[in-house]
C-alpha cells in the first residue's frame, strides 16, 4: 500500500495528514474551512485516495495560512507515498465538466514542480471561502508533490462549480497518473531512470 503521513507545525498552523494512494475514496477532513473540506472530500472520492486531514490554523487572521499549509502538507505526503515512482502511469489529463463549467487538468508526475493555473473567479467569496485561495492551494500542492500541473478552466460562471471542476479534475487526473501500468514492469517511467 502506497501511503504516507506528514505532521507540520509552524507558528501559523498545526497540520496532520495521511494519504493512501491505493485507497477507496474514504476521507476524514477537518481544515476549519467548510468549503475546503468539501473540495478535499471530493478529491479523495474521485482520486480513490484515502485522506485524513486535520488543520488547526490561525483563522482569526484569515484562511490563507490554513489553505496554503494544507496544500504543502498534502503535497509532501503525496510525494512521500509515491516513493521512487516505479511503475506509475506518470502522465494523465482530463476535461472535467461541472454543470456549465469545464476545466482541463493535465499532470506529469515529473519531480519537476510547475503550475500553470488559468482559472478566474468573478466573485471573491464562496460562502466564507476566499476564491483566490484555490490557486494558492494548487500552487502549494504542486510544488510539494513534485508535479507539473496545468489547470485551465475553459468556461464557467458559478464559482462553486468552477472550483469543484478544478478539484475533481485534479482528482481524476491523479487517479490515472498514479495508477500502476503493468507494461512498465516496475520500472521508473523515464529514459533518465529516475523522476
Ligand atoms: Mn459542491
């Protein structure tokens, strides 16, 4: 079972996460931010990861540290769970529709972190959640997971739908990218021999 736990404590947040890449989609999420809990619940379900996420953050300031540090810890756990990436499919892409919104997510488990994020929100808030933190979370996750990650929302109106298409798209792309390809026969999928 490919799994890992990360504990991360700073003056701003105290975080514990566990990721099982070969899970069933079960999740136990408590970030202190309702909308982010909803997104991570979707991530687990659609990636078929098991996720435990506990964040105690300085929400009396705002949601920034909690969202960003949650992305950092989950990215670190993802990378640790993947290990040396033997046998993985590596590349995946998907177009993920959510009602009127459509987002394309392309991922390379490259070990060379890079984020392209072309998604805009017309409103600043979804409930109490700051929509600009969607990008912050993706940036933190991609950098710490070692992913080349391209996210582009081709169109959409409703901010909840747009955010959901990004997270479900990430989930479905990662589900394919981390899957073991039997034709790789346990090799690292790179001509360099390591990722
Ligand atoms: Mn929803």
